C-alpha cells in the first residue's frame, strides 16, 4: 500500500468514527425509540393494527406479499446471484490486465473517500436489512432490534454521503448511445477475449448501479423514514413498505453484482479504488471510449 492509500484509509477511518459517534449521540436522544416516545411493544401493537385493521388496497397486498413473497425474493437474490457468479468465475474466469504499458489516474482522493464511506454504511444497511427480513431465523429480540438501530444510523450517514457521490460522478454516468452496444455484448464478460468494449469512463452496468444506488437510495431513505416516523396515512405507509422491500431486494442484488465485479471479475479493480490508478491496458479494453484529462 502506498502513502496516498494509507492517508485515505486514515481519513476514512477518522470520518467513520466521527459519524458513528454522532449517530450514537443521536440515538441517546430517544430518536431511535420512536415511533413517538412509546415503548417498542406499544409501537408494535400500533403497527399490527395498521396491518390487519383494514383490508383495502395496499393492506391486502401488504398482508399477502410482505411475509412470504418478499422473504422469498430476498432469499433467492442472495443465493442465486453468488451461484451464477461462481459459475462464471469457474467457467470464464476473471479478466486481468498488465500495468507494464502504464497507468491512468482514475479516482481522485475525495471520490475514493466518499465511495468508501458509501461502501461501509451501505454494506451495513444490506446486512442489517437482511437481519430484519429474516428476523425469525435469528430468534428476534435484542439482536434484531440492534440491527434496526444500526440500520437507521447507517441510513442517516448514507443519506448524507450518497448525494455527494451523485454530484461527483453524475456527469460521467449519463447514458450514451454506445451503452446499448455494451448491453448487447454483455460487456464482454461472457468471453475470455480481451476485445475493446464500448464504454466511456464508466460502462453501462456501472451506470445502472450508480443510478440505482443514488436515486434508489433516496427512495429507500424516503420510504424508510415514513415507516420509521409512522407520520403518514395507512395507505401511504403500506405503499412505502412495499416499495422499500422491492427496491431493497433490487439494491441487494446489484450490491452483490458490484462486489463480484470489483472484487473478483476484474483483477486490480479494488486496487484502483484504493490507489486511484487503473492499468492503461484495462482502460483501453474496458473503457475504450474514455478520453482521460
Ligand atoms: C464493500 C463494498 C464495496 C466495494 C468492495 C466496492 C468496490 C468498488 C471498486 C473497486 C470500484 C471501482 C470499479 C472500477 O471502476 O473498476 C467501485 C466503483 C464504484 N462503486 Fe463501489 N464498492 C463497494 C460498495 C459500493 C457501494 C455500497 C456503492 C454505492 C452505494 C458503490 C458505488 C460505486 C460506484 C457508483 C462506482 C463507480 C462505478 C462502478 O464501478 O460501478 N460501491 N467500487
């Protein structure tokens, strides 16, 4: 690890600790014990009556979907995607690129810090979200309640970080005509050949992940807040829960895709998000339309 990576890690750790400390202070202010200032039991009773009280519209959808369908969607998302990627890794394998031809500076210090903050707190959101979805499996109780608190704190930090990430990268994430071609050849990931792929600074797959994680993250924050505050009409509350679950499953799925792509499918990808540099060969092949500078 070179000096700049160590520096980034240090700044990142300091920022994360500050954020976590701020979150803890926030918690003490009874914020996390909402809805209102009642106990969890009272809140749970209110929630149950909302769900079983009225069978109109989203109520019926909610009752039918929430327990069975969503758990299944989440289950198959987290089981099937890793299996597909294992198959891809074993049959086609990762792509690796030489650094002999030179390197391109790709990610500035600030964007790397903002990215890693998103990475840590979004990972926590996914893990704690799944803990709540499969709460019964973990025996419920204090463990799942703690997961909920961590979920809320992580959401608050992510909600501040994601808009910054959005502003840093939005210009390079706008759709381009050649993105369609990228989809038609599945980004070249189904072949071992190193043929130039039509993509700018970011490819079409990365663009989808960007829009989903930032705008989708915004919707998650909004619907999550409605469920947390209880300060909306019953219909809206149910709608919020359905959107939160569907979008949550999509985000968890794309998160797994992102992890596979950046940790396994492209060798050296992780390094680029630590040092800021990508191999020139990788840029020429995987981002053939990118003009640095
Ligand atoms: C532990 C989790 C994560 C790891 C290891 C990781 C790793 C990486 C790496 C290595 C890259 C550079 C990819 C390349 O250009 O070669 C990258 C890019 C990026 N990451 Fe992450 N990331 C993580 C989580 C996240 C999260 C949670 C978000 C957003 C919520 C995110 C958003 C992005 C975006 C928008 C890019 C640029 C486009 C792309 O490569 O997809 N990452 N990440």
